[in-house]
C-alpha cells in the first residue's frame, strides 16, 4: 500500500538535550552536512514546504527540531555539520550537542545520514560514520538530490561510494535514493519507518504518551 504522511506537526526546538520531548515514541534523526537537503527532505516526506526551514545558504538549522508525524513517531531535524565558514567554537558546539543527543536518546530508532549524491565521498562524512559505528548506533544512508543527476551518473556515484565504504566497513548500511523535488524515495523511507516502528519499546520507567 502507498505510504504517505497524514499529519505532521512541529513540536519544539531545543538547544539543550535536557528539554527534549519524553522518549515515549520511536524517533528518527536526519543528519548530514550543511545544505545536503535535510530540511527539504523532511518537508517533502510530510508534504509541507513550510514545516522545516530550508535555505540555499548552509547553516540554516541551528537547533534540534522535533516534528510529530501521524501522532506516532518523531522526525528530528538536526543542524548540519562540515560548514567550513562556521567558527571553531560553533563546530565544537555542534559536535557536543548533536553527538550527546544521538548517543543518549533512548528512543532513537535510526539515524538517517544524508549524503549529497553528486559528490565524491567526503572525509567529514566518513569520519562521522566511523563515530556512529564506534558508538553502535543504527543508521542508513540517504543519497539526496538525485534529480540533479542522470540515472547512470547517480548509480555510478553510489557504486563508488559503496566501494569506498567497503574499505573500512564489512557490511554496507541500507541505502535510499531521494529527491525532494520529485519525491523519489519517499515511499521507501516511510515504509522503512513503518516497519522499524514495530520494533519500538517504550523505555523502562516511561509511560507511553499519546499526543
Ligand atoms: P542546513 O539546515 O543548513 O544544515 O541545510 P539542510 O541540509 O537542511 O538543507 P536544505 O534542506 O535547507 O536544502 C539546501 C538547499 O538544497 C536548498 O536550496 C534546497 O532547495 C536544495 N535542495 C534540497 N534537497 C534537494 C533536492 O532533492 N533536489 C534539488 N534539486 N535541490 C534540493
Ligand atoms: Mg536544515
């Protein structure tokens, strides 16, 4: 059956992980370099161009933003990393803040690591993936902006990316091809979320909250 989002609401923005919503629903975080298309993909999945703020200038998303989808799960828009013009102190801040969130969030089911399908593997992404692996966090790779490439170029780039990953990873993560312009990949992502939601258990000591 075709998957689509029936309701999507902005819940809150946070600069401190102490104030996040209670971890009583399954949660998925979108992460990747600045400008890779995190906010755009969230809007495309939710059929709402105004839900997450997007910009052609990198560094638009600065806080951890929670969106409640179908009153069943959270989608989280995180600030991008690797924006070269960001100051050292704010890069440090990103590292501490986002990594602390990713490592400690009990209800985090999967990290969606977004990679711009047009580019060669970038060190900052590979290092981040290594960090994810070291911390034993589940993740999938989402190649973005597929509409900007011809099909053969897209497949070639993904193949090259996978070859690079196989230099250091024994197994490849699940891979999605997406475009926020023509909605390629949306159904696959929503299907994946639906299946993964079935595995969610409310963390001990927390009551399930219905929104
Ligand atoms: P930060 O919040 O700065 O980390 O960026 P982000 O990853 O949230 O990127 P955002 O969604 O704001 O998109 C950045 C730019 O890429 C915008 O100009 C978008 O219109 C464009 N863009 C995003 N996704 C796609 C896509 O699938 N196809 C095309 N052609 N452009 C896209
Ligand atoms: Mg953004």
